[in-house]
């Protein structure tokens, strides 16, 4: 986490990822994502969400062959 990083609420984090609040809360409960506890409030750093997405991004497989019908031998 960067020192000047914006801390997002659970609702803001869900909106940024395009998911529901329940998904973010499950990530927190299962400790699958880093978070900050401020009293009873939970905050997630913007850079943590960026890292979470980057770690789970799957690169496409490139192939010279065409898939499906009409494969050239």
C-alpha cells in the first residue's frame, strides 16, 4: 500500500470492481485481500484493488493455428 493511496469503503471497492458488496466482504472475511481496520470501519486501498485485479488477470493464449473447422494440416 502506498502512503498517499486513497482508502475506499467496501461499497466503493465493490463499485470499482463491478461486483456486489457481498463479494468484497467475503474477500475480507476469507483474508484474500489486504484491508485496513479503522475502529469498526473497514477500508481497502486503491492500490490493493489494482494489485488484486493484476494478479488474477489471465492472458489470452495466442496460436498460429485456426480453431474449429477448416484446420490446415
